[in-house]
C-alpha cells in the first residue's frame, strides 16, 4: 500500500518516473520500432487506449493524458517523423470545421451568458428561482427542471443552467457536485431524444448515410429509434429520482468537498446608476435564440451570429448595457474558454489519430463477427460503452459506425433502429462517464470543480444506468 501511495503522489520521484519516464520510453519505442501506418494492424489502437487508461488512472491529469496519448498514437503511425506528424495533425485539427464549430459554439454561448449576466437579467432570473427554492431539497429539483427549457442545446444547458445554479449550491451549503452531476448527466440524453435539435438533424443524416432510408426521411428514422434509446431515457428518469432524494447519493460527499473547488464567477449585479435588466430582458433573447436556431435547422453557431448583435443592440437601446460592456463581454467570453479550447483541441487530435489508425473500423469489425441477430444490439451497446468511457468520440462514433453496422443489422434480420439507438445510447454513456469528454471539462469549469474529481462523482450512476440499459437491449433484441 505504501508503494502504491508513493506512485499515486504526484510530488514523488517514483510517480514522475512512472508517468513521464514510462511515457517517454513508450513514445521513443513506438517511433523507433513502428513499421509505418500502412503495415500496422488496425488493432494497434488498443495500445493507445491502454495508455489512456494507464495515464488517466495514474495521474488524473486530463490535458497531459490527451497530449501524450496523441503523441504516442502519432509515433505509432509516423515513426521517427512523429514531430512533423504532430504538426500536421495539429494544423488539420485546428482548421477542421468540427473543431471550429465547437469553439465558436462554446465561446458564443459564453458571450451570450455574459450579456445576460452584465445586464442583470440573468440575475433577475436567478432571483426568481431563488424565490421559489427555499430548501436544500428543492434545489436539485429546480436544477433538474431548469434543463428542459434549455434542452435545444447541450452546451446551453451546461453553460447557462450551470451559471445560474452553481452559486445557489454554495449559498444553501449543498455540494456543488450534485448540481454538476445533474446538469452533466442530462445534457446529452435530453438532446438525444428530442426531435427538434441540431443533434436530431445530425442523427437524421446519419440514418440517411446508411442507405436504409432515402433523403428527406432521416428525421423520421431518428424518431423511430427514440423508443429504443434506453440509456437516455433511464438517465432522465434516474436523475429525477436522484433530485427528489429517492436514490441514495452513491459517490457523493455528505458535505461539500471544498478542497476540490475552484472560484466561481458569480452573477453580477448591474452597475450603480444603470437601469437593471428584468425577466423580459432575460427571456426575449432566449426566445430569439430559439427562433433563430429553428430557422438555421438548430445550428446554434449561425443563430448566434444573428442573436448576439441583435441582443447587444437591444440592451444598448434599453440602456442596461454600454458599448464598453459589449467589448468586455466579447473578450472575456472567449478568454474564459482558452483552457477548454486547448483541451478540446487535444481531444479532437486524439480522436483523429484513433480514426487514422483504423481503430474504430477494427472495433466495428469485431462487432460484425457476432452475427446473432438477437444479440447484436446488446453487443453493440456493451462494446462501444467500453470504448466510449475511455475516449468519448461522440458524433465521430456515429459517423463511422452507422454506415457499417446498421446495414449489417438489416442484413442479418436485426432491427436497425434498435441497433442505431444502442450506438446513440453508448455515445450518451460516454459523454456521462468519460473522464476526458468535453462535457466533463465544460461542466467542471462552470461549477468550479476539478475535472477528474467531477468525473469520479458521475461514475456510479453512469454504470448503473448502463447496466440496466444493457439488460434492456438484451431483452429487446429478442422481442423487436
């Protein structure tokens, strides 16, 4: 036990040798011994996954895990030219539309949140909730309910909902971990079963990519899969039972673990002498955002390009915001997310490396070997839950596996909508469970928690929900 404790203590020489020493040795060995990507077996990505598991458990340092895992994967594929390979991958990732979209999404939402905060309208909404929430028992219920008006975007539920609720947990002396768990767990499941979001449009496109449905029927295919999305449904029900106190709080401290807390950005009151925003000033931009998101097929980035200037102009006319406030919100809104952007960049690079190594294709081929039509949904869910909890690929998983596995399911007589829902459920599980997922990092940032610590509080229920879902997929495979 003393040796283990010594290894886990990041201040000891043993820990540094076990982490940095082994990592450097592995990267050098991979670079010198790799025969090149063309000669590597697709299963070699398993080495990267094992390294992620090793380094995450040993250090609990998320950014280091992502960077070293990426370098290790590039060393396997590029050999001694891994430095150039890293440069190429970095440029490719930062120029990628998906990465740019998620950066703009997070930063725009943060700017939008700061507008609401600066004018005092967010504070007005917060006061409304506070006037209704008088006890610790009501706080988690309010947090659970608040997610539904913001369901149209997962990052909105985290960024805006978290900013409103996090300070209230401190005020009522309720562990922040509980609110962070509720918002983190609900963000993806809500988006995965409501057919009026950008995620629904994306999933409709995934169904079309399989060739099973023609253009124009992708959304209906997604709707057919909703009843089989067992993990999202169970997560929504389970978080409600947690919020009302029916489920015991496994993995949570009875008192706030403040040694794992960081400073929160409190909601601001309007400056002295300036008119304060009211509830109408809060809800009007939200409704405008909903309308713009609907117009742009629920793509929040172009919606924000319309909503932000209109909101700023409206607040200027209302005299609840000044020109310098707009500039301050823009600059700080992007600056606040620089650490998250770096994490996103490293995460996307690692995703690309795993795909480039053919590891996802390898996983899909492993699943294809199990041709029993009754067991396929269960096997798909279990196998991808395992991979997603280690490295959440989220939409990357769907883009790669849908065109491969759904036609296989249809060919062997398995309900393709059931298999599609199993993949969607595995992705939701990964978003809840994965220590290095963007949801984990964003939620921990909003609630002022250390990412590794916050992730550890989500494990117990995520596993329980996944086990129940696996059982349901096992049964459903024989029924549907």
